[in-house]
């Protein structure tokens, strides 16, 4: 069984995932845009995997959008997205950027592209820099 480790930005919350990821979805829904402040969320789905909090579990906050299935967990100190159980505990959903382990999985699909950000087009054509340009 595969093990992955991760943390929040401030390092107060650390965790370990035991199990395999089934999918990596890039979700472009308006809720994920608001929750990430970006064009999409990048979430790993691991049905049957186990989430073990190594430190900072008391800092983990979870927000459930009223009358929806949309849910996100985050660090109460730095706001970084964190894993959580969804669909009555059937899915472990892990923000891909929260992991420190190398992933073997690549994105499975883009979801809710009908509501993607208007500026999320042809991004491969935008100049790239290895660090902040001067």
C-alpha cells in the first residue's frame, strides 16, 4: 500500500495518506475557483485510503457549503487546503498541492469546464519564468 505525506503552508498541520489515488481531477466549477482563488482545484480521489493526522489536527477547519455537497478543509492558521472525507466517508479528497510526496498519477480529466474562468485559455502560450521576473 502506498504512503504519501503532506502539510499546510505554515507546517503546523501534517498528515499521511495510506492508500492509492484513483483519480486526479482538475475542477473548474465556480465553487472551486472561489475556494482556491485560481482557475481550478486539483484534487486527488482515494476511495478506501486512510488519512492520519500527524500534527495540528485541532487546527483543521472544514467548510460545507449549505445545501450542496461542496466541502473543503483548510488550516485554521494559514488557510491552506487540506484533505477531507466526503460522500459520507466514501471518498478521501486530497488537494494535490498539499502533498510533499512525488505523484505517479497525472490528471484524469478537467471537470465543469462550462464554468471555467474566462482567462483560462491557451495558457501554454503565456511566457514562463523559473522565478519572479525582474
